[in-house]
C-alpha cells in the first residue's frame, strides 16, 4: 500500500472538528429538533427583501470576486473607505485567511481559554502556538490577554466583544484603553460577530487604518443569514489587500452577496429583529430565574445560564434538553462549562424550552 | 509606522489574482456585457427545481457541515460510498485544501503550461514548486506530465480532462493506461469540471479507493450553479477524511447544498441542457468557420477558436469583442493564446457573437 505524503503539519493535525452540526445530532437522534437554539442563529430569519434578492439572483453566474456592490454598501453604511473592507465566506473563512497570512511554525497567538474554537482550529492548522488566558468573572480578561501577548511576543491576539460563549462584554472605552497596552507589531483580532445585538457603547472607536486591529463582522447573527456565509473584515489596507494573496477569489456565493446587500439596506427590519432578539433573551432570563438559575447578562443574541453545578451537571442538563428535541450548546472549558447557552428564539421555541427545562434539571440532579 | 509580521511566504506572494471577474470589466467599461460567454458558466441556468429548493431553504440556519444529504445523493448517483466523497465550496476551494494537505516549501507539483491558473495559485500560496509541461497539439501532454512527475518526485500532478482552456480531451483508456506510469506516492488531481458536457468514453474507470487519484467535480458547469459554489472530490477515504483537518467546516452555503441536491435529482433537466450546450457549441463552430477560423473540437461547454495569428492578434480580437459587449476569455500562454474561448450560449447570445466577430477580426487585422 502506498503511503500518502501529507505535509508534516497535516499529518499531525487532529481529525476532530470544532463543532458537530445540529443536523448530525438529528441524524443520530433519529428526530428533527423541535427547537433550534444552539448555534446562535437568528430564528427570526433575514429581511424578506434579502430573501427576494437571493431568489432573484442569477445562480448560473459566478459571484463578483471583488464583492464590489456589497463592499460599497458597507463602506457607505459604516462610513469607512471600501479599501478597508474585505468580504469573505463568513468570519470563519476570514479568520482562516488571516491566520494563514500571519501564523506559521514558531509563531505565537493568544486567546481566552474557552473562547471561539474555530479560531484555535485555524491557529493549529497553520502550525502556530496558541496561548490561552482564563476568563475572569465570566469575562474575557483583556488585561491578561494583552499581558500574555507581550510575554509571548504574539502576532495575533483574539478577542470576541461581545463574547461568545458567555455573552458578556467590555465597554468600548475599556477596549480602547487596553489597546494602548497591546505590544508593538501584534494585531488584535476583534471578533464583533454579535455587535448588532449589543447596545451602544460596546463597539470601540478604532480608525480602520489603525495597524493594531482587524475587526470581523457577519451577516450570520442579527441579519439572519447564517446559511448564506457572508462576513467581512475591517482593517488597514495593507492587511485587507493581503487577503487577495490567499483567499478563494471566486468563493463567494452570488445570491449570498445579493442577500447581504439587501439585508444591509433594510435597517428597519434589523431594528425590528433586534427587539425580538431582546424580548427572547428577556424570556430566557425569566425562565432561568423561575428554575432557580442565574442567567448571565448578555450583549449577544443568546443567554448563558449558570446551571448551578459543575461541567458534568451542565452537560447532563444539556443532554436532557437535546433528548427532548431542544438544540442548545454549552461552553467547552471550566469554569464556563457550568453553563448552558440558549439562543434567542420565538415564543414557540421558548415555550418548548420553558416546558423542558424543569424536567431536564430534575433528571440531571437525579443522575449526578 | 508599525511593520506587519506576515509569514515569510505571505510577504513574498504576489498580489495578482488568477482571474479578473466580468463585473470588474463591466465597471471599467461602464456598461453591462450584452453577452456573457467568458467564464464557462451555463447561460441555460440550473434546474427550476434547484431554484425552488434554494428559495425555500432556511437561510437563517448554518448549512450542515457534513453536507450529508448531498453526499448521500452523490453516493447513490455515482455508485460510490459517501466515505469517498467530500463536498466543498467549489473545486477552487477543494483544490486549495488538497494543496494545503500535501504541499509546502520544497514540495514539487506538476501541471501543464497554461492549464488552470487557480491550481497554480494554490501551489504558490502554500510555497510549493510548480513544474510545467507544454501542451502537445493543443492537448495536455499526459506522457510528458507523468514523466515530469517522475523526474521531480512530484507530490501532485494536475490534469483537467476534458481540458480547460482548450476543450480537448484524452480518452478514458488513455488516462487509465497512463496512470500505470504515475510515480509511486504521487497523486493525480483529475479535474473533471466539464465531465457532464463530455460524451461517453472520457471519464476513466478508477476505483474511488485508488490511492493514486483525487477527482474533482462541480455543479458550476452543466448543472448551471456557478454562483452557488458547490464542488466535490472523490478519492481514497484517508485523503477525503483529511480534508476535515483543514477545511472550513461551516463554509457551505445552506441553500447551495439544497440547490445542488435538487439539481442532481433532476437528470432530465441536465440531459436537456446538455443538448442545448452542444447546439450552442455547434453554432460557435459554424460561426468560426464562416469567418475563416478553425474551431477546436471540444468535450466541454465552450469552444476554443484559433484566431489564425499569434497571441497579440487573438488578444486584439478579444478586446474588440469585449468592447462590443461580448465577454469572452482566452488562454494565457503561447501557443494556446493564439485562441479565444467562447462558452456555449443561447441563440440570442450567439447572434450577438456572430454579429460582432467579423468586425472584431477586421479591426484586429488593421491594428496588427
């Protein structure tokens, strides 16, 4: 038998994947989930105008590799020159390209212990060394992250603000102040996937030309287009242009480009959805309290609920919910893994969650 | 000013892109193309069932990272176990993942001089050394490619069959016989993007478990879904599984998965489109002849026309056509660049091409 000549790095990479999808869980359960509240999607869906734009798109044509129309619209919407904007196949793809541009064997990267696993996946995938800093009081430890970046001479430091999986946040001025302590030549990867869910005062004021920061945003959350795979990066032109050296130029789905553009132009819909997301979060918080549990404050489209025990207990609660057809997820790492994470949903979704939670807690208590 | 700490490789990669999209040309011309015949898309579009499936897709949900339903349907359609099939964001993305798995600095790769540039882009992008073999009589030189692979101890050798940009092909048995001369531990990347356009006897019989071959196929050509970005790789399970180490797991557009599945299930539509593609190609061949030009035989969805001069002359013809609103492309490298490449089109598309070609030739003759 012939041996495959994988690269040394590829040969040693694990085959584990960052997340198992809900569809795989449904196949394994033999049932569709009754309520899909685990992936921080928007059950409220995208603007009807986006749906129409996607349906009317010329599917037979490749997408514009420059995503010119969408970048122009983002430029206008954000008041940022489009030379500072790169559109990609979701934040996941953009994170991959960014890591590829900066990180190889011997390069150091910093993130929080238990933060977004797909970023870690990319760092490992390009041979970088990842250093983690524990959360502090369920918040990413900004001071600790930047101090670690100094210590290990990190090329990249990752921060999600608002945070996933905890839903917590740092104020804009806190991030702005912390930036001054970022070591020279280190780039802050500021993941703002949830920024449209957040109230004012959370997105820091950062000059898009600032060499210290790449921001990442997405149409997957409040805009309700997770299935379309549209994200964008904002940063200094030299980095933005460098994406062109490695990205999949014809990788953007054409109808997704059109859908994101239409979604961006329908800010009234976004505002309306934002209210629904908040109402759903309030309901989740109330359900948690009724069950004697603490819900963490959240600036995202989900609520993280402290189940009041350890990771084993929370996992047991999660498994009970899943067995009852409620798809939810939980943090991977202690002590955050004492929690479960519930995406905002419709009244019907949350009725199911409210009905299932007491039994799930009861069963978990009996089992533990 | 802060210097960016790109990887050594990223710092040295060129910023040139494999292809400029037609939309960028339209922006530069200030006009939309009247006829879009340059990117080997299918102007006939996808099955109406695919369009419906995409429109009815839940855009708010992430796609299934395993593309289970599509892989299962491909498995049934092809009579191949789905463990041999990987779905990705078009062949371009799959080629990128494959190169990443196998190629790094010091690794050698073989392709034809003037073959698909995006493959070359990936090889350069991961630091590999590319060796090229000239075409022979407008065909990829199978014997020469495999001999070069022996000589340089290549990890990968790329072959498009049918070929792009020439449209020519090798018979199945020729490829099968040549495989026996492929050096040990070298993988043939068999790009079959155009295989649905080809008549029988071109796709070689290859056991999907055969360690020597990865085949790449797509829904972008005959299936009319270029904008959706759905390709798939067929090969030995160990290589297929290895994609999971590096790919963008949640990179697939959900509606694209549904559209490709519906398109695959509508083979009657595919058959009908295939007839239209052939009729369009016959018309292009006839137009070429009426203008005193030779059209190359083609097993793809396009016809390559020998303009009867050198690359400068063909480029001049191409520019004249583009100025008249007809989007076409041409091979990049001599001697293939004496040709222009016209995708099959509707009667209206080809009426415009027929009307424009005589003037384009005349103007090119005057200019050269």
